[in-house]
């Protein structure tokens, strides 16, 4: 189904490209590696054994990691089609 000036299948190609870009970005994020620390790298508190076994290479306690996760700002999505309003200006 074509929409406007686009060719058949263009919308699906845009969706697939967006998904591929996001998957590549997620795969590129670093996961903890190596041996887990016994003490938190930020506050110095002990990291529980269960956490060290569940996440190999962990360096932060639950509280410090939760603080970092709350402070993380996700980047906005990428609008490949542009909005109709921007095309009318």
C-alpha cells in the first residue's frame, strides 16, 4: 500500500531500519565483564554474593546501580518520516 509519494513497502523498510538501528545500539552497550567486585566501586559497601553470581563482573551495589539507572536519560527515538507539521512550514 503506497502512501502519498512513497513507494510500496517504504513504511515497512523504515520500521525495519529503525528496529535494526536500535538493536545495534543495544548490542553495542557494554555489559559487565570479568570478576565481580566484593565491594561497591562508589560507596564501598559489600556486594551480596547472590548479586555477584547473578551478574558476573558487577562493580556496583544495588543502591548505587539504581541511582545510576534513575539518572540515565534515554535518547529520543529517530523519526525517519518527519512530521507532517514540519513539512507544512
